[in-house]
């Protein structure tokens, strides 16, 4: 989930509420701000700990990344943050999931 918008529109407040609700439902929640996340991903890559880092994302039911609009980062940081390896896997749905009236 991505919350985007102008400053002062309660995105962080909403993210905290959603994260808390997910925790109360026994979901694993990973929360980070963009600068710390990019730094952590760079360090994981430099130490060849990408698999452990990917597992951390995969094991989370909800990943909250805050502050995307408030920071600029270098090309490497951009590539790491939006690297498909760190994005959730997309599972192909059965064809019947697309048929009208079939539940």
C-alpha cells in the first residue's frame, strides 16, 4: 500500500492506525522510513545479506514505508528501493477468479 499526498494530510497517522490494526490481528508488520530503509538495504547488499532482507519483507503481512515524498536519494538508493527483488511477490490467480459470478 502506498499513501501519497501533500504534507499534513495524515498519511503517517493513517499508516500508524493501519499498522496497529494489523498487529491486533496478529499480522507481522514491518515499518520503516525511507532514509533508514534505503540505508539498511544498501548495507544488506554490501554484506551479501539480500536473502535475509528479502525474507524479512516476505514474512511481513504489511510493509509500511513512510516519508517517501520528503527525501531525495541517489540513483543507487532509488534502484534498491524499487528493485523488484524487494517488492512483494505477485501470485497468479486461477482463471476462475476472473469469471463473473464465480466465488
